[in-house]
């Protein structure tokens, strides 16, 4: 069941609305009758590190100093305008 509440009522009853949402009820906060946000319970997300390991390729010189960038930061009389 969806419970739609206006933003003013949501401000005054936030604790109750959070409790209801945490038990699985679908809470929609609206302004002037138009839905703005859904109040949903927090879900833990598992983070997977190294997901793209050995799948990305880049040039060997990707970390080399670029002379144009150096000139922009530090100035150079011969730098392009």
C-alpha cells in the first residue's frame, strides 16, 4: 500500500514516517499534490573491489608529463597561446 503525505505533514511526522518506511510501507512525499520523493529503507550495498582488474588498457605514457599542461601551469615563453 502506498501512503502519500504532503511535505508539511512529513516535516511534523518524520519519525513516524521513517518507522513505517523501515517496515516496508511505501511512503511518498508530495508537494501541491505532485510526488517529490519516495521514502524507502536503507539497503546495505556490497562493494566489490577489483571488478575491472586486467580488463582496462591504457598507453604506457599516460602518466608522463605533458609539456602543454606544464606550460599552462608554470608558464613558458614558448607555450602556445
